[in-house]
C-alpha cells in the first residue's frame, strides 16, 4: 500500500470486509429481535465511505444492459 492506491484499497476493504459483516450481524440481530417484537428492525448506517455515487452508477449500468 502506498499513497497512490490507499484510497482504492480502503474502499475495497470496506466493500469486501466491513459491509458483508455488518449485513450478517444486522440479519442475526433482526432475527433475534423479530422473536421478541416483529415490528422492530435494526438497520446499520453505512457511512464508512461516500461511494453512493459510484454504487448508483454501477446499478444504472446494470439496469441499462
């Protein structure tokens, strides 16, 4: 890692490590909560990196195919 690729590597780390783990934890906790009260759900706030624009562009390209 160096300064020229640090941002890309950080984004890949978030996308491939943090987000999948958060999703699994969220699903696990929501399963437990649903047994107690099905009207309550837990949602993690994903503000690790501001890549919404990039993700929307990918989704738009996938839709247009």
